[in-house]
C-alpha cells in the first residue's frame, strides 16, 4: 500500500520563504555588531599607532643603528664611543615604547601575544651587548641577534593590521612589507661594514648578503604591486633614481665577489651608497605611514554611516517578517531538518565508509550499508525526495562497486605486467653484467653500459606500476646500506645522470628494508629535476643529519612553478594520493607520494634561490641504522 500523501508543498513554499527570517535576526545583529565594531576599531587605530607602532618604529631605527655600529666595532675594533652613545639612545626609545605600551588598552589576543614576544626579545638585548663587548661572537651572529628583535616588532605590526576595509588593508600590509625591506637594507649595511673591514668577501658573508638582497628585492616588488598610485609614486621615483641604481650595482658586485678576487676600488663608496639609499627609503616610509593613517578616520565614519542607514531599514523588515513567520516554522523546519540529517548521514558517513571500504575490499555491500532513508514527514513532496535519495543511493552504490572492481582489475593488470617485466629485466641485467665482464673492447663495453643503464631505468618504471598498485617491489636488502650508496644508486637510474652531482652525505645508513623504496623515491625526484631544467645546468643532491632523521635536498636550476601549482603539488604529496588515470603525466609524483606515505617520509617542494625547485625529502630516524655497514642483497 503506497504511503499516504500529505498536503501539497505549494502552500508550504510560501511559508518556507519566511522561515529564514528567524536566522536573519541573528544575522542582522551579527552584521550590525561586526560592522560597527570594525568602524570603532578603525577609529582606535590612531591610538595603536601613537602608543605602539610609532614608538616601536623608533626602537627599530635605533636598533638598526646600534646593529651597524656594533658590527663595525666587532669588525674593526674601533668606535666604542659610538656604540656607547647609540646604546643610550636605544635605551631611551625602549623606555618610551614600554611606557606607552602599558597605557594601550583593548588589545586583541594576537596583538598581546606579539607584544609580549617583542618585550621578551628586547629583554635579551643586554646579553647581545655583552657578546659585543666581550668580542665572543662573530659579526654576522650579532647581525642576526639584532635582526630577531626587529623581526618580532614586524610580527606585532602584522597582528595590528586588522583593517576591515580590504583596500585599506592591502595598503597597510604593503607598507609593513616596505618596512621589512628597509630593515633588510639596514642588515646589508652591517654586512658591508664587515666586508670592508676584512678587505674581502668571504663565503659566509656572501651567502648571508645574497639572502638579504633576495629578500629585500622580493619584499620591495611585492609591496609596490599592492600600493595605489598615490603611495607608490615616491617609491617608483626612488627605484629610477641614480641612488637606487648605484646601490643595486653594489649589491650585485658583493654577491658575485669571491675572497680570492678581493674588493674593487669602488668599495670605499659602498657605505655612502647604502647610507644615501637608507635615508631616502626612511623619508618615503615616514611619508607612506602618514598617508595611510590619514585615510583611516574617513573610512571608519563612512562605515558607521552605512551601518546606520542599512541597519535601521533592516531592523524594520526583520521585525515585520518575524511576526508573519513564527506561527508556520516549527513543523516544516522539523521535516526539513530530518531530511537534512538523513541525507547528511548518507553522504558523509554511510556512502563515504562504503566507498572507503570498496577501495580495499570489492565484496558486495551488506544490507545495513545500503539501508534506505527513513524520514518522518507529512508532505508529499518531501516523501518523494526521500524516495529519490534512496534511488540515488542504489545507483551510487552500484557505480562505486563497479568502479572498485575496475580499479582492482586495473591494479592487478599493472602488477601482473610489472612483475613479468621485472623478472625479464632482472635476467637481462644479469646477462648484460656477464657480457660486460667478458668483453674488453672499449666501444663494445660502452654500448653495453648504455644498455645496462637503459635496462635499469626500465626496471624502475616497472616497479612504479607495482608501487601504484600498493604492492612492494621484489628487490630488497638484508643489511643496512650507506646513504651515499643509496643516493648513487638512485642517480644511476636517471637518464641524464651525468648532470647530477651528489655531495658527500653524513656517515649514516638506511635500513635494508627501505633502501629500494628510498632509492626509487629519490630517483623520481632527480629525474623530474633533470627533465624540467636546462640541459647545460647541474642538479645538486645534498643531505644532512637533523634532530629527527636525515634531510635530502634535490635542487635544480629550471624555471620553477607558480605558487598556486606548487601549493597544489605539496598538498598532494602530504596525503596518500589516489592514482588518477587521467593524470598520467604526473605519474612520478603519484609514485613519490605513495612511497612517502608508506614509510612516513615528508616530501616538500620549494622555490630554489637559483630560480628552479628544491625537493626536500625528510627521512625519519626510524629508517636510519646508525653507522654505515657494507651493503648486501
């Protein structure tokens, strides 16, 4: 007997239009409070600027000056008077900042956290000064110590930039980035002082200076891209000025200078070039801060006016609508809520669990896994929707089961073909090895080596199919194998292996059970590096011990990838990837993801300073076997 049909939904549709008005009350109140709060917070930004931003900026300026004179004192042994005088100025600025910071009220939790972090860093300034006075630290270490304090102030600025107006927020954030770029310029001044004192550019100074230059230019270009014409104009004029171009040439000279070459005759003007640019940047930064602060109050007033007009009209409409909708809401909301809960449980729990189970087990579903939806309703249309959901469930289950069987069949085909190829290739490698041992003719031996290398690559591709099918390759080692041998074996499986340079790794070994998978993972990443970089460039493979295991870095000098695509690839590598036949061009990444997930390895792609990519492979300590031993199959 068919279920009794309830009242038609046509009448209830009219009522349904009134139901959301109950939520509209809360939404209206929330929007009004949020918008009003945004306006009030905008008006309070002037207090934040006066009590936190401007005083801390003065502290930063004095810290930057103290960093410079302290570095000069360490490098040359001269200028103790300047150091003492600058420290007094810094202490005065710090006292003013702390006094005004105690007055500031209504700080957000994020601002309070960053302010406390800044005060903690400032508390470590005496230790830093004692290191300078005692001459127990290298100049670059002193530069880094002061830089950490300044960085803490910029993190506080980030927490302060909570402007609800998106356009104003972008401008304020860009100005903060310009402040960071200005600090990078100050750090470069300190390194220049060290270089001039030594009379040469040593590797450590060149490396630190190169990183500072890259960061400054990146921050500068990104910030200018977000500034509007009014605020960007002075910076664009500065970029085109002789002062800026001269300093850029100075940066390029230091970055490319080696200790053996020495300094050019123009090195004497480097401090002057840096100081001239610093003064110009300082003037532009002060003008930009004043300009953005002047925009805050008009924006806040405009927001409050719009809130008053829209809020008043909205309140009247909400009150009128509530009176009409209260009497009709309960029954329909109950029916729709039941349907929603049942459909949500079907989509997010039952079907999800069934699909997850079918990926590993292709047995037909049990009755409780495909039980029909049960929703109490008196509306005929809602009953029809429930029936439709039940039919959709049956169709979805059949489709999922068919797809699971197809995936399982494809996987078995992959494994079968790959196992056969693997066996044949192994026999071919043994035959080639015998032929190589039996011949002494150089040309014949070279050809045999090429065939051996080609067969090795073919074997790796066969193993990739096995890995994609969640199976383990047949090859294995009983004993631990040194990391150096594993890396060399991985490089040997790459077509352009002669372009790859393996730097000396630390003296550790990998467990024999993971050697094949780690070598395969590294080979896939190295091959990607060679494929997507110019043929005349090198690919560097570095490794170093960490507190949690071993880090392997594979760096190419190609064109790199856009940030969006890079984030997408890293997201895929951080989870267990599901192989998609439609994306066979990324087969290597699927293999890397499967191997990394199998052994708890973390693989991350990051931009390289040379313009390409750096693949970082973090091997956990559980895969390491301590001191190296002789490898054995």
